[in-house]
């Protein structure tokens, strides 16, 4: 089919291990197998989720929350997100085998079989939901399960291969940890976690689109219509700037609503200002039609991780300075 002039083709499902050896996964060294199962959970992605969970617990408590509760919430969050990521790899194993950036994932190399991955993902989903419900509270449990189902069903199964808005709406799953962190402490909802939910919602597209610009040939090869695949760099950069301005504006709502003070505001202004500088710089380079390394799209991607880390550290520290 054709997507705005870019031809893509449907990808047929293929068994995992197409690039690995024919050796049964169960016969691989135990250490390598353990490492492979850990890799199924995508630990580096989960780090970002926990960065947005724990500081919100400090904000909800207006001080130091119960450390056992923090540990249980982080463990439940890791298991839930890990289950979602494993199920994502199970469903995407056909295209993962054809993309350079995913060619070494455990299902592609054959280190883990599809059946094992499916059982592992479902098991983590069940255990994490029960852990949240029995050890934290059931509101957090349902929010966690909802995030997992949204990522697996709505994003991976429905949106990812059908629309360039996949990461926009699919990113809702990544917004849920702020709600979970707040509910873990208060067993309720408030405007503060809703505002931070929206910050992550508007942060996700300009965080991921620069990476998509870098690897758009991968996505084009497998027929995944990420925005950089079907639109020019200029159009993508314009969307990045638009989402960035809304994100920064939303991040400043916490203080007038009475949840944060001067410290958070100062960090949000400084970090947000630098983000906007980088976003507009990317747009200027895209307008000049530079390509390859000169586009420097990964500068914004790397800064986006620093930005969200700084912002949520400020969320955690601010209660102690008011």
C-alpha cells in the first residue's frame, strides 16, 4: 500500500529465531536465558516509568512516603510494565526480525520461544495485578492492569501498524505511572496527577519522534506508519514544536493549582525553556532540508530523557522547600 507517497508492504508473521540458531531455547546456557527473560521486560524503558512514579508519591505525601509502600509500588510497576513489554515483543516478533534496532531481541535470536514469552508476559500481568491489589490498593491495581491492556491491545495490536498517531494515543499507557504513584499513597485521584499525566502525554510524541526520524527506514521497511515515515522532516519537526509548547505550558499548571512552589516552577521554566530551544533548533535544521547526521535529531531525544528526569526530581524535592 502507499502512505503519502511512501510504499510499505504488509509483513507476514514468521517464527521467532529466524536470525538465531536452530538450537532449542531450553538448551541454551542458564545465564543467557535469564538475561534474555530480563531483556523481555525492557528494563531501560521501565527506568523512565519509575522515574515518574516515585516522585509523585513524594508529592502526594507532601514529604517522604512509606518506604515499604514505595518498594512495593516500584516492584508492582516493574512487573506490570515488564509483562506489557514481553507481550509487545510476542506480538511484534515478525517485524522485530526485520528491523535493525530490534534484531537482537530474545524472540528474534531464538533465546526465548514465543510460547515461553507469552506465558511469561501473562504471568507477570497476573502477579503484578495481585501484588498491587493485595499489598498496595485495588485502585492502583486496576490502573496498572488498565495501562498494560492499553499498551498491548490498543497500541500494539490496533494502532501501531495502522496510523501515524500510534505513539500519540498509545503513549497513554506510559502516562499511567503518575496516576499509580498518587493512588498508591492516597487511594484516590486529584488534579495534580492529572496534570502530570498530561505532561507525559504531550511529552511522549516529541520524545519518540526524533528517534523515529533516526530509524525511519526500519519502520518503512516493515510497514509501520510512524509519522517520520509518512511525513517530511519539516512536518515532523513542526509537530514536535507544537507538542513541546503545550507540554511546557501544562507543566506550569501545578503551581497555580497549589501543588508546588518556587523550586518546581524554576526547574520547569529552565528545563522547559531549554527543551523549546532544542525543538526550534531541530525545526530550523529541518526547514533547511539538512539530512543525515547534520539533522541532529537525537539531541532532542537525549535531552527529553534528561528533561523528564529533572522535572520529576523537582516534583519530589519541592514539598521539602515549601
